[in-house]
């Protein structure tokens, strides 16, 4: 048996082992790779962002999946919720599968941990699990409070502060459905046709091809495709919604130009960032805003290439206490360090990149072996 | 009567819903719809109950007759019982036993099952994905382009790769998908009409 014949007969357990290593190593050792955003993701982000600060606009996220597809869909849900919380956008959540209810709780609580000022019933509301889909989808077109009646905590929807200025799809103008199968079907067929609500979806990568007809026809406003879509959305949130500087204290609006800037990549590094980097002017503005910080920061600052750098890990607990919570938070923002739960899709994309390459290499090697063997067999004949 | 009553319910309610969708009259939009809403709410728990009874009966029979792999039925029934008790007694909020079961058992088990796909795909790609014919070659090349464009390395290889991938998805893929969708849509309309008019009765069971 020659080399190529042996290659053809390779035990599949070796393949499993190589795939396992190709996935595990990038997850354990994260590295920075570029994430390019696509139009369907950008459109969805822009529409959600346009609701920023408006009391008469809201987003509904429908969690139509169970735990099996969470690795792809959960990071999308986290990223969208984070976007809404960062930009003060009213957000509702709902599920029509019993196993979706704990996923909503998990997602809301994970994101809420970082936003203590965000309150249930005021900034967001979880409608919870509803066992039947069609009456709810149609009913919300007339009146959300009537169709849903009570939220997951048993409170009357109509009495909640979040419902001020929100009646039906005229205000809750975007539905985002995350699903591992046919996402958005009911919303497109009934809610969009009858009430004109915008529909966007987040689907697993294998299902994305099925959704292109709806995307091209404009029935879908946007689409997040698998882990890549989640990674793109994470990036947009980091570059715009979670960005802070003197002129953008609550995030900045979407801009294609900013996405193309070279420096933008520095905002989305997934490796740990512990240097707060300022221009001289930015540093001066920071000290003007937090005068007590000067005594502490001037001691540990380093100036390099015209930039002022402060390694936040050099600060002791006493120094952090002296800085105060606001200054400390502003300083941490300047590092552009992204906490783990807000970059899981991008970490996963590294593993996916290696796995894709691995599969392509397998296909190529398999085909080389196949053609060489075929040629030999033809010659033997 | 066993057949006529269900048939009448389906035909009458089916047409009511058709009228609700296409006729924007107040009676249909408000009164009929609210009536339908209340009915549909009350149906859901019965559906759930039916599911639980069916599951318990199926696995009980499996255990009592010691059918192949009957031992696993204990795990299924035990899972159903324990999760239900945890949910009913302590609720489903974060920090409760129900949520612990979900986070530490259901989530990793479900994800593991789904992730097996990656191993099977890799193995199948190596063992079976061959350019045996021109059609298979087109499929193979398309798959490689789309897979590469899906990850950051694709654009590092060529900045045109995402455009080529997008073209594959937007043109040939879309044409095929739309064709299938139209076929399915027309088939659904035909089947729905047959049900509404009482021609198609196989859903009632039996050989009618």
C-alpha cells in the first residue's frame, strides 16, 4: 500500500483528533484576527441604533431555539442586548419554545451585570415563554399589552413604565428572531404583511442560504449569519455603541468611514488590553474632568510616540478608590479592553477559521489521493 | 359524527381565518380574533399535556416490555420528573435548581450533540467529497470559496473572495432556493384549499 492509498484509508479517529485540536487550541489561546462586517449585519445594527434614546421605539427579540445552537446564536443575542443597553433602546424578549425561556434569563442576566442602571420593566421587559405563536404575532399588531397580558415575572404589561409610548408594531418596530431552523417565518408571513413591522434574523450558518430570498426581496431588514454574524455585530457594538470619548459620552453613530480607518482595529482586539492610551489633548481633557486623578496618574503615566499610556493593572486598590468610580470607569474604557462575554463570537471565529482551513485541507488531500489512485487504476487496466 | 364534527370545525375555522386575513372588517379584526385568541390560549396546555402523556406511555411500554435499550427510558423519564419538580417547586429564575440543571446539564449536552456535526463534516469531507463529475467539482469549488469567505483568512487570500462568495449565495443559490420556495408555496396553497374544501381528509386518520 503506497502513501496515497494509506492516506485514503486513514482511520477517521485521526481526523476527529485533528479537528478537536484545531478547535480547542484557538479557543484556549486567543489571537487577534480581523472581522469584516457585511451589509445585512450593518443594516440591522443601523436600524436598531436609530431607536437610540427614543421612548416611542422598541426592539423585540424572539429566542426561537434551544440550547443545542447556543454556541452560534447566544453571542448574537448578547451583542444585540448589549447594544440596546448601551444606547438606551427599549428591548423586549419572547420565546415560543419552552427551552428558550432559560436562555432569555441567562442572556439578560449576563448583560445586565455590566449595566446596573438598567431596570426590568423600565428599560427592558421579558415576555417569557408563550406556548402559541400565531395569536401573539397577530395580537401584538393590535395591542401588545392585550396580546401578552403578563410578563415572565407575572406583572401586568399595561402597567409597566416601559410601555409608555409603546402600543403595537408601530412603535415596537423591529422584530429580531434568532433560530436554528426557519427563522422569521411567522413574522414575515403575518406581522410584516399585515402590520408592516421590520423583521431581522439571526440564524446558524447552515440555515443562512435558505434566508437569502427574503433578504434580497427586502422582507428581511438584516441578517446575522452564524458565528460570523455574531462577531460582526460584536465589532459594531465595540466600535460605535460602547465607544466613549469626550464628544461621544454615550457611544457614537454608525459610520462606514470609521470602520475603514486603520485605528479602528485597535478598538476590537480580543487579547487582554491593559494600557489606557490617550493623545496629549485627550489626557489633559481627562484630567480637567477628573482633577483628583492627576496626582495618581502622573506618577505612573508613560509617554511614547506622542501618546500618554497608563497601565491600569499598575494601579493599586487604594489608588483606584482614590480615583473614584467614574474616573476609574472612564480610564478602563480608554484601554478598549473587552470583557470575555462580549467577545465570545470573535474568539469562536478563530476556532472556526482554523476548522474551515482544516476541512479544506482534508478535501484537497482526499481529492489528490483519489485522483492519483484513479490514474493508477486506469494505467493498470 | 366522529368524522363530520372535526371536519366541520376545520372547514368553518379555516374559512374564518382566511376571511380574517383578507377582509379588514371590524367584526373579524376585533370580535372574531379575540374569540380565537382565547380559544388558542386554552388549547396550548392540552397540547403540552398530550405530549407528556404520550412520552410517559411510550417509555413505560418500552420499560415494561424490556424493548432494546429500555434502560435509557429511565433516564428520559427521570429527567422529565426531576426537571419538572425543580421548576414547579423552586421556579425557573436564575439561581434555582431548574436553572442549574439547564446551565450545567442541558446546555452542555445539547451543544455537544450539535458540535458533533463538525467532526462528521470533516470526516465526510475527507472520505467522500470527491470531484468525481463536473457537477461534483462545481459543488466542491463553491463550498471551498464560501467556506474561505466565511472566515477572516479568506479576505487575506484575496479581497475579491467575499464578493465571489456573495455572488454564489445571491445568484445560483438564490435562484434554486426561490424555485424550491415557489414550489413549496404553491403546494401549500393547493393542500390548504383541499383541506378547507374537505377533499383532503388524511389528517383525520384512517384511510379516508
